[in-house]
C-alpha cells in the first residue's frame, strides 16, 4: 500500500451501474472514479436521479456495481460473496438514515450498543464507556436512559449517529440525515457529523440534495447524470 493509499478510506474506479435492458435501460453510474480521504467529511450531492444514492449503495456494499471496482479499507468488495459482504458491512461500515431507525423498546444506551451485541460482542463496561463517550461528544449523554419516544428528533438522530460509530467503522454513510428535521436541529446534527470527522477521526460520507447541508463538509462531490460533474 502506497503512502497515498493509506490516506484513502474508500475508492471507486470505473464504476458503472445499469438497471433494466433495451428500451428500459437506465445508466445510473457512468464510469465514476472517486477517492474518499480518511478522517474527512465528504458530501455527495446532486438532484434526484443524478446517481448519488446509487453511488453510496455501491460504495457501502449494499448494491453490486455493473462494472468497475470498489475498495474499502483495502478490501475489494467485488471479491466478497454475499455472506462475507454482510460480515464486512457489519464490521467496517456504519449507516445513518433520515428515519433514525431506533428500536422503540430500547433505551438510547441500548440502541447505541446494539450493533456490538448483534456482532456477538459482550456488552461490558468498556463498551458502555465508549457508548457514553460518543453520547457525550454528540450531546446526548444525559438522555441515555430514555427511549426514542422520549427524545426529540434531533436527539434521536444523534443517538443514531452514536450507534453507527460504536463499531468504529472505516466509513460512516449518512443518507439525507436531516430530511426529517427542522433547520435549527439540522444544523446541530450536521455540526455533530463534522465533529465526528474532526474530533474522532471518522470518515463520513453524506448523501444530500441540500446545498446548505453540503457546506458543513470538508469536500463536496457533485453528481449529474451518473457522472461526477
């Protein structure tokens, strides 16, 4: 691995994705080359249909590209079968969605450590301490004993971010993370995503169509018609 490659969390080379055939064929990605630097907050933005969500799904291993390669943490995702890809995503990739996706019967702390539990890890004092540290960084340390229904939308999203960070993933993907939030709360969540990169060294990739949201990122990649514009 070259010094330059050590600074790259993920990369795409010649990435293509085609849906359908014949008259219904749609080229969602058209030969995308992209490097995502480690410890940076990158926004991928563009209008609906530009290919930004498809690019995220391929980078995250949620969808298989039609052509080209995706490398995350030095691993070629195309070399993994379905089972290995599932394990890889669980151990190396974190997700934050606009719908929060917290389990309503669990407390905030229980939601945060859930990925560790699903991965077979023992929830010991060290795991709880890491969860509390993340919650403190994200401003919800005083809400760990509360269930989602007792939290505001912004607090729920910050718990979701902590949950995504608990496994220390190579990549944290945020898919329109402020779509269900008001402008003030959106600014707070975006600031916390930026702090995750700057203070925790986390690589964050956010998909958004909002220019105001993209301004919080260190780098902005603009998609248009399946290509980087």
